[in-house]
């Protein structure tokens, strides 16, 4: 009986102590942290990862004719002017027109020269310390400057730059020891590096898509898909009380309709969509006035049509994202940037080419999208739009930071390939198996 009494008293003391801790003292005062099971909105992808140490990147000191010399009209492009540094980096010109959309190469190089900002990658001067090697050849700008007409005599300047670059790389011990596998080469324009691109097919290529590349040259396993630099202005004050009603146009398209390859879908869509209620479908060129008109049109539309261009992607998709206009993507072969971190179905609607060409189907389905679903997608666009901004100096979770993260993801496969390549007596022996 006495033992039972003692047990009861002890239990009462323990219960009283627990009540005191819970009621009188705040749990955080004791270092306790109770789990919060209340529902939360889905965080942007960048909020759920730990910040890694900056990637160590060695950047080749190429003469300016390979990069910013093409932006400096006062310089002789063929002259051997010294490499660019932080003090001599020119700003990207405001009047560069369509060259701007493929200027990814400039922003990647500039990020390695920056002294301030948020850094996913930092430049190292000793290549033996580097995890990757960046080749600052503006291959897209070279094509747009020297080879855009394809038959112009200036095309030979583009080819000569490619040949000279290959000679420089092949003489580098860093290239020799890895076969170029740990080298990053921007090739964003579909015709960039077009003469000799197969000579660098082991490197990590920064591309817009794979529309002009054979499987032997480029793939998702090896390369990085980069967003175009948007042409329209960023929509920074998009906060209407009723965003759905503030965009009276259902579906918007403004651009060229005569395209190659998969892009022939544009002319077919024009026949189906022109004159349909709620649809603005207009053929135009990317002039200064045209870009202003596109800016206003996208900002006043619920959905923005993104059919394939000469290749599966185009700048129009990223113009729509920046304008918070829900992209409607019509392409069977498109690859999208940052898809390991972003679920595009949260803020885009997809149609196959076959579906899009069924008269009335696409407009009918877009009309049926509930206001609540569209508003969720609009809000998500506002959240992720900063991920598609190129700027100098770089900022945390902008397009350049995201690209360096994508490159970092290739590091394990690159190390495996480099290490195997060094020790194998018969390279790619497994392909010879019967």
C-alpha cells in the first residue's frame, strides 16, 4: 500500500512539472522546437537547398577578338588585343537588337569578373585548383557579327576564330589532360560554332535547345540548356487587385510566322487562330516599336502562345515569363532550362503540335481554365521570374547563378569520365561488345 502511494505521488509530481513547462514557460525558452504541421504554400525551389561553396572556375585569357572585341566597334577585330579584365569589361550595348537574346556567353564571362554580388562560381587563377574551365568565346555573337548571311565573305572570320580557338585549346595542358570534358563552351545560337562544333563534342555546351545538334554532339546528360535573354522589359509592378480581369485578351501571339523545321506550325496556327474571339495573333518583326507592342500585349493577356521557332525554343517563352503571361507551349521536342528545380506545369500549359492544330481545341481548353488555377499560375510566374534575369554583377538565384548550378550538377559525371579516360587502354571498349 505504501509503495502504491509513493508511485501515485511521483506520477502527480511529473504531470505537474509537464503542465508547468507547457503552460508557464514558452517552449522556445527551453530550447524545444515543436513541429509545425500547418499547411504552407510551396516555396520557390531555391529556398529548400543548402548553399554550397562557390564553384572554382578557371577562365582562359583569350584575346578580346574572341569576345568583347566584337562589341567594340573602334577596335580592329583581327588585332591581338589583350584579354578582358574587370576594369575593361564593356557594358552590353543597349542597341544590340536580336543579338541580345543569345548574349548568355557575355553574362557568364562577366560573372567571373565581378567583385561583388552573389556567386555560385568564382574565378581561380591556378588551373590546377579549378573544377571547371570556362572558354569565353562569344560564338553566338561571332555568328551574328560575321556569318549571319551564311554566304557573306565575313563568314570566314567566324570560321577563322573557331580554328584559332581550337589551336589554343589543344595546346593547353588542361584541355589535354581531360580531352575537354571539364570545359564549358557557350553555343547558344543554333548556328554558333557551326563549322567546327564536332571538334569540341566532349565539352559541356551551353545551348538554347538541341534542335540543330546531332546526338553525337549534345545531350541533356552532358550539356546545359540556358534561357534566352528576354527582349521585353521586366514587369516589376504587376499587382492589380484582380489580375485575371486586368488581362482582357485570352491568347496573345506577335512574331514571325514563316519559320523552318518544326516552326512551320506557326503558319498553320495563324490560319486557325486569326480572327478568333479573345485571340490576338499578329505577324511582326522584332523592331524597337514591335518589342514595345509585344510588351503591352503580353501584359494585357492571360495566355501567351509559344510555338516552336526555327528550333524548338525561342525568346518568346521567356518574354512571357517575365511578363507573367502564362506560356502556352506548342512543341513536341522542346527542352527547358532549370527543369531539375522547376516544374513548368505549375506555370505553363502544354499542347502537342497535333493537339494545337485541331481547330477550336486549344482556345476551348484555355477558355475553360478556372480563374483560381490561372491565378495560381500567375503568382508562380511572379515567384520564378527573377530566375530568368541576366545582370551584372550577378545576384542570388538569377539566370547566371542558376546556370552555374546546372554546370555544378555535371561535376560527378565529368570526374568519372576524366578519370576513366586517363586509365583506359581501349577507350569506349564497351561499345565494341557483341
